[in-house]
C-alpha cells in the first residue's frame, strides 16, 4: 500500500506543486497515513504471518524507509524535469520577456548626457 501511495502521489506532486516543500510535506502526510494503516492491517491479520511476536520486524522497517526515501527522490526528479521543460522567464524566446539592455562602451556613452 505504501508503494502504491508513493507512486500515485509523488510524480504528480513533483510536477504540479510549485514549492518542493509543499510537495514533500503533502507526500509525507499521505505516506504516513498509508504506513500506519498498512502496519495496523498487517498487525491485526494474524493469518498473514507478516510479523511474529518473538522478533522485531527490521526488514519491514528498512523496506518502508526505502520506499519513503524513493518517494522524495521521485518528487525531486519530477520537479527537476518540470523545471527543465518549462521556459525560463529570462530566455529571450519566452513571451513577455524584454530584450536585454545594451552593454559595453556604446551603452556607457549613451548613459552620459551632455
């Protein structure tokens, strides 16, 4: 369940959220909800054999942490792809941008008025 939440939530959040902080926080809340739900479900289902009473489920914790980290990587990757594909506001080909001001000796002479 946490892997499904990670895949379904992270890429759209990384793509559509302007702020990476907002995307990461939203993902963390969704992931933690799914993690608690999944852990409770597995703990209550005695027939699944997911957990035994005599040992600590370290592999489950490590796998959950890896999925959590992969979600942040997916958000960062989607955010970076969106940033590269969108036109930058400083590029001359983007609509609404102004032409660069002249620079050099000619610009220095035009700034000085007689």
